[in-house]
C-alpha cells in the first residue's frame, strides 16, 4: 500500500534533517582541531619604512616576547597597485609555511596601499573586497575570481591566519596596536554584550542570539542581550535621548531635533565586555561628507556613536570610552568597508581591539548553516582560540555545513551568491593572534 504523500514528505524532511545533523561540523571537535595549531611565526606585510615606526617596533618586540618569530615583508609604494599586490603574493609564496603548519599574517597597510581587490566572482554580479585571494596565492589583482583563487585560504589547516590594520594615521595605528596588547593582558571574569534587531519576523534574530547567550552562560560567561523582541534582558528603546544639534552655516544657524539610542552603547562603555556581538542590518550616517556605517538603527547606529564620542553632544558622561577594548563582531552589511570611518573611530577611541565584519552584504543562506555559524562564532573564541583561529574555524565549518543544508541545493543560485558574500567579505581588522588565555570566570 502506498504511503500518503504527507507521510512521505515528513519522512523526506526527516531524512534531510538526519543527514544534515550528521554532516554538521561539531563545535567541540572543530575547536580541538584548531587548538592543536601552534603557529610560531608572525609575518608583517607593510609599505617600505613602516617597520621603523616606533609603534610597530614595540609591537614586534611584544610578539617576540610571546614566543613568535617576527618576519617583515616590505613592498614599494613607488610601484603600481598591481605590482605591489604581485610582489607581496610572490614573497608570501616563498615564505609559505610547510604543509600542516600555520603562521600569523598581519597586513599593516590600507586598502589603497595594498588593495583588497575588488574581485568579481565568476558567475555572479558581485564586486567584493577580500584578502583571501592574496592568502591563496593569486598574483593578478582584481578581475574575475575562480573558486580556486580563494577556497584554499579557508581550507584546514590554515596556511595564513590573517588580520589587517587598515589605517595610515599614526594615532589610529598606535591605538590599534595598544588595544591588542591591553586586550591580551586583561584578566578577570569573561563577559559578552549581545544585540540583535529583527530581520523579517518577530524574534527571528533574537532567538539566534538567545542561543549564543545560553551557550556562553553555560561556560560561566556574564552576558547581556539587547533586542526589540523576546527573549532578551533589555529592550532597545529604554534609553532614548533627545538631541538638538545647532550647526553654523554661511549665513544662519541650522537647528535640528532627533532621537538617538544610547542604551547599547552606554552598556558597552560602562561594562567593558570582552566580546560585543551584533546581528542586525547595517545603518548609515553622513558626516562631513563621509559615510559612517554601523550595525542596527538602535544598537550601534553610527550617528549615536559619533555623538556619544563628541564632548559637545555628550557632556554629561566624563567616561566616554570603555576601560578595556573588546572583540567586536557583527553581521551588519558593508560595515567592514576599509574606507568606513567608523572603523577608525572605534579604534582610536579604544572601543575595539579587533573588528570582525564584512566588506560586502551578508546573507543568512543556507539558513541552517548560517544560523550554526552565527551561534558557533563566539564559541570558538570562548574555547580559547585566537581571533584569527576562531574566524577561520567559523568560515571552514560554515562551508562544510552548507553542503548538508537542503537550502544549499533547493536555493542554489541564491545560496551560492550568499556564501561568496559571507566568506569573501568577512575580514579581521586587528591583530589575529590575540586571545583570552589569561581570562577566568572568577574575579
């Protein structure tokens, strides 16, 4: 007798779920694999002369004290961008770690000094900035990008575990390198500030972030979750501030009134968490002709952040920066554009020791794999991996999990595009070797 269609459908879905669950990468096993990696080399790519900058000299001395062998790879600013890219690629190939070994790589250069592309993945209309093609050994800058041009950079074991300091201003560079050291040497209880804003339906992002909260609490972390939906600890609009801005024009004073949301920023400032993690859409703000890109309209909006750090607007708070910087992670689209002035503002004011975000749009596809990646990303770091190892482990697991996700095949054109955006775009700005090895759950 033939089984009813509904019964067969449930069996089919059940089989998919069983296969997907059995194919998922275990967070614990993935963490253990990366914990076995013990890179001994730390390579710094830089424009000629930057190795003599006092901040980098001190940074290299600190890394040497940690047991790393420091190597400098210079490139000439007199060469064209294409020549600089090719020169660095060729030098990285010569110094490539032996099979099975890994090395940390810090690109101490802006996007103009050593371009991140842009790249055009074959078969898509995407234009993405990324360092992965350089790590994979590509020598031609820009243009069409095949899978072979980037996928080796996220295969296990990683060859290069990479971060970038995308700043040229000496003050910002000094702040970035100082923050890495402060974060690494911090001790005491572990804490995370979490926030999410609704994507499509009520509690869609809140439930994912609540899972992150529960995972971290099980590891004795102190956590606090902001969201407009349940479950949460705090609603987003509890501390709205009315602001009157007066700007002097050529002939008159222009006054405007609007509301800004400071509750999430205030919590970050006064609690100095170790991790700040935001799942939300991006938000923009134009100031002095520059477009600032933040995460969320109420969580980490750029206008609110700019006003918080401006003593003319925020005169009531003497403490306008956290005591210690955090690792900042967000899925907000394009916040990782290397020209985004929010990155510099967060760095120079001491808010972030490392910023992990995307240069392009991010998409929650394939859905199951994307949700697992969002939940597991902070867990790798909580397990003791460095920022770079955690980042690599997340991307590696996401690609493997997506192969077992039914959405990868049912929605293949959209899933393929989403994976390219997510993997190529996600970038670390900061020292990739910092971790929480000195932390404990006890004061």
